[in-house]
């Protein structure tokens, strides 16, 4: 079970948080719950749960403090859309990696990656056209 969480510290913030929450959820179920009790590791898990809760609260406060300035309506909508999209992609990625029946999620993840690569290529072409146009002037 722990092999899924081997390099958790190298993940981005959203992915790391999702992995920790998935780990805590798994450890709260049998047979892991009994094993933790037998090994007297409940205090460690409680501390990890409390730390994760405190982190989420601190992160939310920091996020609210940073978002104190007013943005245009279009920027607010764009930021909300981007945040939702990133969360959606992270959930699909987590599901494709950690669920036992992940074939559908793997297909969705492959489609998302294809869309992302196509979009990245179109941005690259746009930037190169702008650079060429800028040099001609």
C-alpha cells in the first residue's frame, strides 16, 4: 500500500495534499486500522491528520489574504476556471493511479494529456510567430 506514496514529497502541492488525504483515508479502514493499533501508531496518524488539517487552514487563510485585491470580472472567471480545471485534472490523475479499476480514468487522463500537448504546441507556434513579427519591426 505504501508504495503508492513513495515520493510524495516531490509532488506539487495539490497532488501531495490529495495523496496524504488518500493515505489517511486508507489507514482509517480495515485491515490497516487494526495493524496501526497493534503497532501503537495511532498517535502518529492522529498527529499527521492534525498537521494536515492545520496546513489546509493556514493555506486557506493565506489564499484569502492574497486575494484581497480586486480583479476584473474576466480575470476572476478565468482564475476560477483554471483552478477548477487543475483540480479536475489532479483528481483524474489520482484516480487513474490509485484506484483498482482505473481503466476509464486512465483513458480520460490520456485524452487530457493529448489536449494539453496540442494546446502547448499551438501556444508555442503563436509565441514564435510573435517573436518573428517583433524582429521584423
